[in-house]
């Protein structure tokens, strides 16, 4: 009986961790083209974008490039993995505190295989050298993202910060 | 956070309930239908008892005892009797067991009698019913069964050239660059859909065509949408469809929703899923002499013969019958498995149910055949 | 006292302003990927320089008053970089952007892999431009899309990229066969193969005649409305209606035709269909 209770608690706790909300993402598809967004895709994109950012923040905070594989792929995954490796080598870490995103879809390929996004992200960025805070800022940054569909979710294939859209 | 706490509390409550009110194991059911068959070596002092004794031995797969109950075992070799009753060539019968039966003496005259045996076979794909009228004769003080052996025609030795098309699939690998072309899934289209009420079951029937030039493995799903736009239920066609479709091939499908009524449903959302699979155009199976008739059980059936035109044995065949009304609309789809293997060039009879609700409405029908072969080359 | 106080306040404010100004490093707004540059510094003594980018982080000791060299390999990934200089507890920082260099590769998505002939806008091409370091080239560039088949002139069109992407819809040809679909820009080329296949069978015709074993039925060469032979393996359904009942058989096309011998002794009406296309009917008398 005791074992069953403990197992049940563990299961529910881990399930609730995975189910925890990511950063807030406002999604706008009013300027999308040439393909119109499907209802289900319109729900999944902001969800997966939010989870990707959540994963990015944790991966960089803990130097865990293995976490990137589920929501990042291709060039984005390669670059972020290299970024974490460079962090580990230098001892300098970047911590992201995510205050939300305004995401706009502007290119959805006719076959539905690629989606380009403009993201305006409200971020707090901290740079730590060991445990010393070297730099901290709260900024609004603009990102170009390219997402492609995987088996049951969308992955970020390109993620680049840009000065303007 | 609130959700997580709620989930924890709900789980704890359910565990407590589970320990407080355990579900007692239901007793294992006996014979699903029909009367219980006697044990091995039962009495054969009446015609019915002799038939029941034979069937009991068959159920127990005691072929020696079963064979000893035959009156004509000098003209029916034991191996032929075993093949006839127990199946061969990897047919569906070889994976079946006699679950139960009902017997009835049709007439009795001195030392001869006619006994009808309605047999219920339990198979991997569901129940199969078989009816035999068995002549029973008295020999000495016992009654014995004259087994009506169905002579299996022998296929004359010959070379059957097979040069039908075969498709293999090479897909892109996990290491391939993004943008490397892959082979697309086949294009299939649902050409018709009809919702019918069959007793307490809502049934969706229709047809789907493979519009592509490559074989497709097809499945059809349906979601019932209620009056308040809520999802009521979701089901798939399961085995009531010919899953592997060659280019331009058409298959019927049937999706059953037990316990649902048309009046509850506002809309049905259909989804055809198709996968690219390796396939062969062989074997070609002809469906001959299809006609409606009434079975010995008094039911309306569509029957005919299947002819395997290839040189290889088709172990298990499933017949799908599509019934159309005078407007060409699909009004029903029924299916049935043939429990004998289809030998090359050898006709094999089949019969599938025509439900009472379709009698008088069926203007035309079409039969297609699903097949399973143990050794695919 | 009255004169000293305002002066003191002014001095403090000026020093604070100077100090604030001294917090910002003088950095270019944007550099091209893989292009090094130098950051001027003032003062004296040693300091710690941090460079934090999308895929690069470095920390090194530098001398104030000398230029800090940012090396080309350190700024290969496009994105926002932070440059931080720390000395004696005080910090100066700034940010700059790295943008993509000139295009070096194309990611080309072409769909579908198979298409029936004569489909308007059925072929989709999408190209994304990247530089040598896999950065998205956002500057508008002209990508040429070309769809060509053997024995037919190529269809080509140039499309300007927007934020690194260009797309096009093209018509499939009228002749079945493999088509070469290419996206090209300044010597960079990516090619894909689109298989153009025959459309639905058109004018399905059969002839049927008595044979020793029954009725031999054969189709005329099965072609689509553009005259392309349908793919081998396309299923043709033969149906025979006779006094004994209905007989059907699904037969795959082999080398443009499908044929079957139906074991029907009596008279019969034979018809044919493929997919949703119906053919003609032929009546055959009984065996003599």
C-alpha cells in the first residue's frame, strides 16, 4: 500500500513537471502566406515555440546540450550545442529568464513543410562567470525562426537574433 | 500548480477506493454458445449422442477417438479426416478451436438418422459458424457418423509463370540533409461515406480509392461529433477494409460505433491514412458466380466461389462485400473469413451475411478479397 | 557654502555621466559573419574581456588602452553578441549583431515526389539561402527555379527571396517521365527529381472472345487522356454478368494492357473499370 502511494505520487509529480506551462506566447497569423494555417497547427506552433525556449533556457543554465534534441534540430541545434560547449570550456554561463514572446508567422510553405516566424522576445539575460554575476540586462530582442514538422510536434531549425524585421 | 495538486489528490483517492472496494474476478465463462460438449469417450447410444461424442473429441483434438466414431472410416483416410476437420495449409481453421455446437435430429428411420450440427468455431479473427448435416448409422449397439469428406481437388503439376509487378520502398535515412527528397505517402481519397443505424450500432460505410501509382496501406478513422460540437467517439475500420490497395484499386470500409445513435450525431469527421509499403500484384483472386441465396439457417447470404489464379497457396482469405442501392450509394459492407486455404487454380466457396435491413434495397453488389500468405517472396 | 553646494552637485553629476558613458563599449552595430574587427579601449591596467554569442563564449585577459581583437572564428554565427569588459569591479558592455555573409548553400524542398501530368501549380519548390556558416541570408537575392523534362523545353522562373526564403508553384508537364527540378543562385545549385506519372485511365476499352476455358478478356492499351500509358500495376476490374451470377476480378496492368480468362461457360456481359473510371461493355455468347 505504501509503495503504491509513493509510486503514484512520483508519477503525478513528474507528469505535472512535464505539463508545466512554458513562457507565455502570443501568436499572430494574420499576415501568413502563401498557405493558411490549420487550426491544430495554430495551437501547436506557440506551444512548441514556448517549449523550445524553455528547453533552451534550461540547457544553457545547466550546460545540458542533450536537452536540445526534442525541440531543436538542424543548424539551430548544432549552433546551440556549440554554444553550450563553449560555455563549458570558458566557465562562463548565460542564464535566460523568459518573460514572454510575441510570435508572428509570415511564411508558411505551400506544402506545409516549413514555417518562418518573427519573434519579439522579452528576456532577462544574465552572464555568470562561475557564480559571479558579470552582466545582467532586460531586453526586447527580435528573432527569426524557422520551424519544421517532426513526428508529433514542430522543431526549431533556425533561430537567429536580428536587429530588425 | 493547482492542476498538479488536483491530480495528486485524485490519484490518492482512487488508490484508496481501489483497496476499499476490490473487483472480484469474474468466473471464466464456459462455452460461449451452444450446448456443452461431452467429454472424451462419451456414449454413442443415440444418433445425437454419437454426433456430440464426435464433436467432443474434435474439440479435445483427440483425432484417434474422433476417427473411431466414424462409420465410413474404410473410405475416409484418417489424415484426410484430420485435414478436413482441423484444417491444413496454414488456413484459418488450423488456428481455430471448436468452441461449442448445437445438434438436432432432423429425422430418424430405423438404423439411420440425419443430425444437423451447428458448430461455433473460435478463431483468431472472431467466431466462424459452420453447419453440417450428418448421416448417422447404427452399427452393433452404437451409432456412428458417416463423415461427408469434401474431396480436395489435386492441382496438376505445372509451371505457373508469375511476372506481376512488385514494389519495394527505399526511404530517406535519418542522416540525410534537410531538403533531401523523400518518397511521398500515397494519395488516397474517400469516394463515398454513408451513416446507417444497425440496431443499437451506428455504422459508417463507404469506399476509398488509391489514386496514386504506388501501393498504399490504408486505414480509415471516423470521429463522431455531437450536437454541441463535442467529440463523442473515435473508431477505425480495423479489419473491415482491404488495407493494401494497389494503384486505382477501390476498397469498401466499415466502421462500427456500438451504443451510438444517428440522432446524437451532428457530423462525422473522416480521416484516411495512407502509408507507402512494399507490395506485390500477385496473387490475383477472381470472385466467381456471386449470387444471393438463403442459407440452411434461413439467413440471406451473398455466396460465390473464390479462385486463386496464382501458383501459390493463399492461407487465409477474407471476403468484403459492398452492397449498393438503386442510386449507387453504399448501404452496407459485410465481411467473412474463409476458413480453408485457397489452393492454386482451385475454386473455394464463400458466403457472407446480407443483413435483414438491406433485403429489398440492394440493387447491386461488389466483392473484394483480402488475403494473407505465410510466405511472401 | 551656498556657492560650494551647487558646484559640488554639478561635479558629482558630471562624474556620474562620464562614468555612465564609460560603461558602453564602442562597437559596430553589425558585422558580417566571419569578419573580425577591433574594439578600442581606454585606460590602463588589465581587464577581463567576455564575448558571448549564440554559439560562442570566451573569456580572456586584455590590456586596457590597447585594441581587443575579435577574431573571425569567434563571430561566425549570426545573431546578437554581448561584449563585456570588467576591470576592478567596474563593468563596460555593449552589443552588436552578426549578419550572414554571402550565400553559399541552398536548402531546397521540392514536393511532391510523384505528380500526375497536367496538374496546374502542382509542383512546389521552396528554397532557403544560407551562408558558409549556416546563417540565414536575409538580404534579397534572386533564386532561379527550373523544371525540365526530356524532349520538352524547360520552364524557368526567378523569385526574389524574402528573409532567406523563396517559393514557387509550377505546372507538371504533359508527358510522363522524370522531371529535373532545380533551384539555382550564382553557381549554387540544388536539383531534385519529380516523377511525372500518367493521370487516370481514359477511354478504357476491352475486347472479349470465347476461349476453350471460358472467356478471354483483354483491354486495349490503357492510357490517360494525354496518351501516357498508365503505370504497370494499375488495377483494372473486370466484371462478368452471367446467368450463374456476377464474377469480378482485379487484374494489374502489365506492359500497358490487362487481361484475364474468366471461367464462365455460358453467355455473359463483360464490363471494365479502373479506379472511378468506367469502360465499355461487351456481350459474349455461350460455349458451343
